[in-house]
C-alpha cells in the first residue's frame, strides 16, 4: 500500500472484486488497493487476497505486469500462514499472457498460456 494508486489499479481491483462475487464461493477478499478485508459472499468457502496489477507503475515502458492471488480457507486470515493457502495464482501480461497456478488437487504447479484460436 506504499505505492501511488493509479486509476488502472483501482479499476482492475473493482473488476476482480466483481468477478469473485459472481463465483459464489468466495467468502471474503482483500487487495493491495484496499485497507481491509471485505465480505463478498457469506456462504463462500474461501478468502482471496490479491494485487490487481503488480508493476503497473512501469506499464508505460511496455514491460510485463501481472496479477497475484492467494486463496485461503475460510477463517481468520490474520492467524494464517503461507502454508495454509489452498491455492495461488500469478498471471503475467506482456508480449505473452501466462497464468501459473498451484493445483492443490494434483499437488503441482500448472501453467496456462493465452493463445489465439482459429476463428477468433
């Protein structure tokens, strides 16, 4: 929270918050752009923390920026440690868009790359 907030950071943060609300499985969320945890869906099972646009201050240089997410079980976030995470996600946006995530069901790290498909 020490960096200057750009309009792009705030808009991206709002888009992520709205998308998480639509899932129905996220109990609460907290981002680098907000000062405190917000309830998203009282019936949700997870807490999600995120940095909506890490590196946004260098976007003018055409360098890669990304979004970082931590997924936690519902509970008291202040009592949790990194090993309590049930998932994590890093999306990098640049000349190529990749998402790297921890797959706790298969206990491995997977990577997805956004690619143009025929007809799109």
